[in-house]
C-alpha cells in the first residue's frame, strides 16, 4: 500500500494526527473562550480540561509507540481508557500536593499543562518519525 501512495505511511499517519489534534485544539479553544466569558479562572480550565487531554493523549501515544506492533487491538483500545483513569487520579494527587505545599495553583497548573503538551507533541513526533511498520528489508529478514 505504501508503495502506491505519494507519501509514506509515517507521513500519512502524521497528517491524520495533525487533523485530529487540530480539531481537538479548536474545540478546546472554543471551550476556553466560553469558560473565560463566564469569568472562569485559567488555571481551573487547565486543570480540568487541558491537562487531562494532554496527559491522556501523551500516554496513549506512548503506549501505541511502545506496544503498537506487539499487541492486539483490545490492548491498544484499553490503553487510553487506563490512561484516562490514571490521569484522573494523578490530577487529584497534583491538586492535593500543590494545595498542601501552599504553591499557587494559578501559576503552577498552566506550567504543568504546557509541560504535558510538550510531552504530547514529543510522543506524536516520535510515533510518526519512527519506523513502526514492516519495510521490505524487515520482510526479507523474516523469511
């Protein structure tokens, strides 16, 4: 299939990720605008919307990159679900730790969100630039 296409499989996958994340970004940007119009705080939006999205996506892409070729589709489908559950617990833990230490949530949560977004971009780029499919050389070595 890859030989018949103009782009290789990694580029096609990267284009699909860009389209999906672009759509998600527009939805989250619209939600942020709506949240700010009702006088919501930025750190609250980051904590309850952006941080879970970025962490869940980063963990899912990491799992796809690491175990994508070795497991069946049920395991790949379960990875985002487990990531979402673990992220929810992680956010509660972050919120409790920062509150207990007396660190300002309005300054620390956006920084943590930006770090999670960088982790998301790193995993997306690594997934799309790595060789995660069978090439002719790998097919020849398997015979």
